[in-house]
């Protein structure tokens, strides 16, 4: 028997009233994207005069120095929060010598961009050796007691310290140590401070997983990697070590902590955000090349509504706790948000 007050109850509780129009949905939206939340990763390639398309990432290019400056200016004009620069050098060696050389392509690119935009947007630098080494690993190699070739953690930290000072001198506002070496944030922070660059911030790749989603990025930086990085990047099966890494990075002086990749690790992002907020440190996330390529490939087949999925994916990353998002869609979405 239906209770006599059913109609009253149904009329009283109607959640759909708050979804009734676009204006209503906008009014009650709990998560909002803003152009300043977005960071645009860009690649600058040595020895080219024109941008070089990256086949696995439609719409993304390896920039020349000139096109890099133009693209950064466009991002600043659109209100994008920052640009993260990666270098693609013409020559590489075992220790990544070009990484801290003043004439290395990344440092030259940083200087050109900072000169062009000043403080209109944040100029960020990827701080890692993988783009600069002939073996493609994120650090200096050595042989362990069993005769196996491994990354030498502490020798790599010395190279990171030199890179940090070079990138700061080139004009970077923010450095992003991404190699997942133990103690890297403390070493970079100490090197910057000793170099008189206490003003330069450190964005820690606190939770960077050994992920299959990085495939297109390897093309973008022309990676020479053989094997994988599972001995220093994190195991996708684990969460607690991400929280440990985030706490350690914060203790070592990280100004921002980041989770990479983003969408497959929203649970990690939420948990890291809670740890970071306890310490008063903001969080970021990286929507990586494989996430971008999946959207583009599915959209090219007509299987998804590209624009809708782009916004949905970024909103979900923000909803999970990211204060800022590295995304190859940064310029496009910033312009869309500005109408």
C-alpha cells in the first residue's frame, strides 16, 4: 500500500531542480576550472627553424626557439598559469652535459621565454637528465655489486644540483625535479639557496609512477631509453609509498607536490592532496602524453565528443584535489574558459 504522503515527499526532495538548466548547473557547480590553474608543457628542439609535429600527439610540436617564444606569449595572453619546458638536444652523453651548460637548448629556451614574458606567466623547467643522456635514464649510470647497470642515486643528485642552478640562472621561476631520486628535493633546495636563488620554487614530482601512459612523450623528447625506469619510479600497484614520498618531499622543502599521471591515479591524487593540505602545500597533477593521445585517437575515430571529454577529464582532476594541472590542452582550454 502506497503511503498517503508519497506525493508530498517526492515534491519536497527533487535534486534534479539543481540540474534544470545550464545557468542553474553553473550556479551550483562545486568544481571550477580557471585558466590560471593550467600549465602548458612544451618541447624545444635544438637545431630546427620551424616547429616539428609529434605524430603520436596531434596538435603538439617540438618548437624552435622562435616558435617557443610565440607560443609562450600566446599562453600568457590567454591567462595560462605557467609553461613547463622540456629540452630536445642535438647531442647527448652519459652524464647529460647539455643539461646544465648555459648554451644547452633547455637553458637557452628558458632565457628566451623569460625575456619575452617576464612575470606574465610562470616559466617552469623540467629538471631531469633523461632528455640529455645517451642512455635515456634519469640519472648517471653505475655498476652495482652484482655487475648490473643501475642509476647511481647520489651521483645523479650532484648533476641535479648543477642543473638547478643553471635553470635558475636562465630565468626559471619554478623547477620540476622529475627523476624520482631519493633526496632530490632537499639537494635541489639546498643548491638553490646556496646559489642565492631562494626565490625559485620547487614543484616536486612526489608521486611519479612507472607508467605505460608516457609512450608519446618518449617520441616528443626523442628518448634513447632501453629498458624501463621501474627501479626508481613508483609501482602502479602501490599507494602508501606515494604518501611517504609526498611527506618526504614536503619535509625537504617542496613548494608544490605533484602526481603523475593524473586520470589513472585520481585516488592517489586525492590522498596526496590530503597529506599536502595538512602541511599547507598545494598539489598539482600531470595529464600526461598518453592521456592526451587516447582522447585525440578516440575523437579522430568519432567515438567520443572530444571537447566534452577534454573538459570532463580536466574537471575530474581538479575535483580530485589538484590546484594546478599540467596539460597539453592548457592553451585551448584557457581560451575556451575565457569565451
